[in-house]
C-alpha cells in the first residue's frame, strides 16, 4: 500500500503530468516550426468576410497586387463565383432583388427534376395548358399528345417553354404546390432574396430573385447530372405531328447564334427575357480545372445581346483573376448550418490510422490526467488517515 504522500510529492506528480501533456501537445509541436528539410506551411489566406459585404452597393472585390481590373459592365446586378468552392470572386449589387425572367426555371428544375422519372410518359390535358401566360415562350406542347418527361425538360431548357413547365408542374402536384416547394427549396439553399410567384419566370407582381440567388441555383444545378446534361444541350428533337422537329438552345454563348461567339468550355445553364426583367443570364464555364458561374441581370446598354457579352467579360476576368483575389463572400454563406452528426460508437473507438501506431493525443491527455487524479486522491486519503489518527 502507498501511504504518506506529502503535499510536495503531489505537486511534483501533477507538475510532471502537466509537463507530459505539454510535451505531447500538437500545439507545442506546431510552435516548434517545421522539421529540418520539411517545407514551410503555406501563408494563411485573408479571412472570408461575412455575408454583409455582398449587401453593399457598388463593385465588391479584394484584389492582390497585380490582379486584373474588374470589367465595367452595365448590368444592374452581377456576380462571379467559383462553382467548386462557392467563393464569390467579385460582385455588384449581389442581393439586389430584381425580376429574374426565365432564369427562375433553374429553381424550378432543381425542385422538380428529382421527383419525375425521365422516361415517364404523359398525355397532355387541356387544363394543363389553360393558364400559360400570354406572350410566353413556347416549345409547342399540344393537348392530347403524349410526351416523355425528358422531352418536356428539353422544352424547358432549350426553348424556355412555359407550356412544358406547366405540364411538369401539373405532374409535380400542381402549380400552387410547385410554387410552395420552390420557395422551400430556395430557402434550404440559402437563397433569401427569391420570392416565387410563377414557376416559369413569367412576370408576376412580387416575383424577384437576385444575382446571388441565381448563382446559388446554377451552382446547385451543376451537381445534378440531369440538370447539367439538359442545360448544356445545344440541340434536340421534340415530338410533333408525324415526326419530331429540331429545337435549339436559346443561350447564344452555347450555340453561337446571332453573331455571338460561343464561349470556350461553356457548360450552359439558363437565359431569360421579359419586358419587365430585361435580359438575364446564369452561365457556367470550365477552363484549366476551374469552373466559374456568373450571373448577369438586366444590362442597361448594348441591346438584347449585351447580356452574353457582359457575361463573357466577367468569365474572362474570373479565370484570369482566380488565385489573385480574395473572396468577397460565399454562395454557402446564408445556407443553414446543420448540426454535426453524432460520431458512431465504432468510429469513436476505432481511431484513425495515425492513432493506431501509438496513443492518440486525446488518449495521452486522458491517461496523464488520470494519473494526476489518482495521485491527488491518494494524497488526500493519506491526509485523512493521518487526521483520524491524531
């Protein structure tokens, strides 16, 4: 039996425990710097600013010395972001709420695509086309004809067909239910500027979105294989009387129509136009292993094709500026943070590969703390025994 430990012995034992913990602490090892022959750790990047920066007016950009200047464009709102990391490289009035026109169909597709098998066939009823807005863009869906869901999606993405949207919305539970689900989807993605009234993007009082939100939708779409395939399709055949007819994507950066040069590496996404919204565009392109997404809303100069040329300028700048600017925000910045999942018991007890070679840092700290606690307990017990004998 160990008895009679002095106060000095307890202090020494505890001090020894603390010294052991400090010696084995990763922080102490890091403070000592890299070992001989090892490269120095990279310099930390500038801290990611809070979401509030993107609510500011004017162009938001944090360039390094020598970074290219942001092009001057006439759009009321625009944004350039890295589609992989979500980092916003530059923006102007990113959260300005504006009518989105048919770029709203990006949110419609994100919401409805997962619910309808592409091979499902449906015969169109009169009621499904009765409320298509006057002057809408149409792909040519007809009552009484049978279409595959995949055909209807070609109509949505290529021809921006509001008639195809109405039929798909009917299959999804109806116009009102689809509107509500789109709104819920927007909020789940952190798109707080979007208010859905008409799922096809047709002008409606109160229907708005923003360059930020549309970039969020475009980025999310690239992670959906069906969305990415449809939005990048330049031409397709659409069922008609007797035989199918060709339809072409209205995104000129993809097709090169109307004198607009196709953009190298363009992945597509969605363009739109109404008299209220002007021209709007969400576009994505990949070059050199990097994917960028850009939103341009309502250019004020240059006519109806300016939206494509301004998007081209912003994409060119983004690829040149990548790595030479610090982010001004993130497309994940307003997404609700989920609580971390509980660690399974098996994972908690198995340890990592590094830990299998020896004790983990947690085990060392716990073990040494336990030794200190035992020493203190024994000392107090000894002291109590002496007190009883006095």
